[in-house]
């Protein structure tokens, strides 16, 4: 199960991208999105998001 970023809650800080060990997160305009095919379900992104915008799908 991959993680997903709630675009409405994402502040665009980039903490998730900086902490992703497999580089599954990319900037999409002023927000970020997770590539489900690359995500290894480690949860590091969710733990590093100060806005709480990331959750398991």
C-alpha cells in the first residue's frame, strides 16, 4: 500500500521529498506527490510531514 499526499493539506515545504529514501516524491507545482510505483511503504514521508498531509492509501 503506497502513501498519498492530501493536496489540500500539503504546505509545499518539501520535508517529505528530502526524507524519502527511494526518491518517490516529486514536486507538482507548489505541492508534492508520491509515485505509487516507486514508494516502498516505509512511512518516512508521513513521519516527516509537519502538516500531517500524508497517509497510507
